[in-house]
């Protein structure tokens, strides 16, 4: 088990992400009524997962993989599009897959063009879903950073609205609406376990919950953007590979997520690929939840003991995405 990395002692002043999440929820409700789904929140005993935890612990599964487009990303992408006038050239995004799918779904709902740049690591299941949504798909390089460079060049040429996978204020605020929904459905959790890639999701959730809940960052050992940033004292590039690279494939933590997590996230934990894969397969075989590897990190943290809840804690596991080929879950 890898030890936790804690934030620096002097984080930058935080924006009012709590208010921004509320504004995002209002914008989406007004501008795209019926677009987002209210995803289920399951409250379960640790025994359901074969876990022997402290007395009184309750596990909440937030099934955000059932969201439009198969991930939480739909919240931020729709908020981004609604916050701007969209040119005739439409919108453009670089993505490991989920942000692209969410942007394409939002663009289709609003009747605008969408172009998505994907890295070679993106699975065919995500590419097929993008094409079905009417997006123009371009595969560039092997990892996300290469797709992003090509996307930025296209945006400069076309003038399309750029939607970033995780590092724009509207995208992070949109992710924060997930926190609003969790609190409305179940009350305030004591702990929220969140997978981290570029940091849009943890930025939005930590901004919403603030100091009211303990938000814990979970990363693969082979894609440790926040963990390495904390070691270095600033965001740095990392090598990215492993079972979750298609979803958690950013090489550097986003600037917004860095700011928010320095303010509100104490612990950043690493998990190995075997543990992540085991949790992913368990969710499929035991609960018939077909989720991608990135969505399995919260359960892996509990199964391995990387995170140990305190007695009586209400622990929310964010099941963040489902864009996976079911044939890979055997």
C-alpha cells in the first residue's frame, strides 16, 4: 500500500466553487431541460462487498456511470457549451473518450457540430459511440497529450469553441453538480472516494463539499498526476500507462484541480493495476455493474485497505464511467 501524500501548507486562495456549482445546475436546468439524468445513489452494507469494516460504516455507490454519455462528464460539457455562444464551426475537444462522448452528446442535444480528437489508447467502444453521436473523430498519437496538441491546432484554424476535458471553470463547476445531487439524495457523506486523471471530477466535488466532507483522491500507480504534483510541490508531467489510461490518461493535473485540491483534499492515494482490475471485475461479476477501470478505484481502495473508514462513517464511492467493452470484463 502506498502512503498518502498531503497537500502543501500554503495553497492558493480558492474560488467560490460551491456557488459556481449551483450556478451550473441552474444553467443546465434552464438551457437543456431533461438532458441530465438523476443517477441512483445506493446505500449498502460493507457486507454486500465482502468487506469487514469498522462498526456502523455505510457505503454509498453513486452510479454516475448511468449518466448521459456513460460518465459524469456530461455535466461539465453541457455547462461549458451553454455558457458560450457556439460558432458555426461548432465545438472541438481532445479526450481519452469520455469527455468527447459527453461533448458530442451535448452538441447533438443543442444541434451544433462536434469534432473529437482521440489518442490511440482510446478503445474502439468509445470511438464507435462517438461516431454514433454524429461526431467527427480523429485519432492522433498514442496518449492524450498528443491528441490535445492536435485539437488545439484545429481550434486555432477553425475558431470552434474549445471544450477541455477537465481544466476549464465551467467544466469543473459542472462536475460539482454531482455533489449537489449526492447531498440532495442522501445527505452529507463523511467521505467521498474519487478517481483522478486530469482532476475535473475531484475539483468539482471538492469545491462543492469543501471542508464538510473528506474528499480522497485515488489514482493508479501508473498514472499519478496529483500524487507526483504533491511530491514536487507543483504540477508536473508524468508518464501514463496501465489499465485506466484511456480514462485517467492526463499527463499533468489540471491547474484548477491543483488549486482546489490544495485547499480541500488532504489525501492522495495510489492503487496498483491488479487491484483496480480486480475491483472492476468484481463489480461486473457480483453486481452486474459494467464499468471502466477508472470507476473501480474507490472499491479497490476499500478492498486493499488503502483507505480504511472510521466507525460510523458514510463513505460515498463515485462510480464515474461505463464506456467499456463488456467482453473485457470476464
